[in-house]
C-alpha cells in the first residue's frame, strides 16, 4: 500500500486550547496536485495548502504554546479502494 503526500485529500487537523473549550481547525488540499505543509517558526506553527510549484494558497498560523494536538492525515492511495 502506497501513500501519496501530494494529492487532493491530504489534510491536517489542529486542536487549539481556546481557554474555555478546545477548538478544532482543518487545512485540506482541495485540488489535485496540492499538498499541506507544516512549518514551525519562532513559536508559531504555520499550516499551508501549497501548489505543485510551491505557492501557498491558504495559510493558518497558530501559537505553538496553544496547540494541544496536530494530526496529519495523508491522502490514501486511490488504487487500493
């Protein structure tokens, strides 16, 4: 079973401590050929939907100290379905 990291369906789920209750956000690769990248910089976690050429389409930024969970779900191999 292979996994494609560069295709529609690739997604990242982020759970944030919002004080009163945790909040959940998702960043999803919405078109074929896009992927979701995660980068940590200076106390921030940046989650971006990126095209094949490396251009960020959407970006979400979170304070690293507020993140409770960050789960990556790579898109499944379509041939196995």
